[in-house]
C-alpha cells in the first residue's frame, strides 16, 4: 500500500476514534443510556458522516462495511468512554479537543474522497463538511438535541475552511499528506479558538 494512502487511512482512523469518544461521552452526559446506547451513539457519531458521504456519491456498500478497522476503532473509542466516563467527564477540554480533531480530519478525508470520485471542488467541499458534521448531527437528533453544527461555537465554518484548503492543495498539485495535515491543523485551531473565546457565527437579530 502506498505510504500516502496509509497516512490518509491513519488520519481517517484517528478522526473515527476521536469522534467515537466524543459521541459516547455526549451520550453519557445528555442521555440515560446503557452500554448498548453508549456504543450506538459513539459509533453513529464516528461513522455517520462517512456513511452519509458514501451514500451520496454512490460508493456502496459504505466504507464502514468494507473495512473492519473503522467499526473496530469506533467500538474501542466508545468502550473507552463507557468505562472511563466519570474520569473523562472531568476533562471537558480534552473532549472538545477530540471533537475538533475529528471534525478537521473528516473535513479533509471527505473532501479528498469527493475529488477522487470526480466531483468538482465546490461539491467536494460540501461533501467534506457533511462528513465532518454528519455523525454528530445524527447523534444529536437521536438524543433529541438541536444539532451542535447549527448553534454551537464555530463548527461548520472551520470545517468549511479545512475542506476548502484541502481542495486548494489538490488543485495546486502540492504534496498531499503534509499539506492536508496543515489544512486540518488550521481548521482545528479555528474550532478551538471558537470554543475558548465562545465565538459563534452571526445569529438573527432578537425580534422579541
């Protein structure tokens, strides 16, 4: 297997692991669920965005069902959150960091897959955003919360920036792996700044 392909696979699995822990911790904190619920919500968070992406581009069966490593990685992350939930709950910053890691990495891999399947840059960027936000959106719907991407500190914006930078890297024929890591790092930094300073996208004026 080509070293670049291996590097991208590792990035994807790291994002899967980070999102699984984040999703499972969200389940523990906001929903009264047992181990099955924690596993389900953790795995939905980790794999849902990629699942939606693959259906949209007709890459079936989805990668989740073609490569056992994704399911195993998501399950391990979810179980870690289940067994260490109380300890991890004290590490709110770590959980937010994992969420930012997953978001940025999935924005990269989703965009790259769109370009690989012959989509234009704009469509691939949208696909990257869907990959980054889709799993968390499904999780929030399942626990009856407004999806975080619609109201939380900067989320869709850093995902869009990361996806756009990834498309630029490809179009400029730059060496892929180091530059998409830079793109992911920029998206990660924007997301963490949004959390730290409580920054939000513009909201409607209060009409009350």
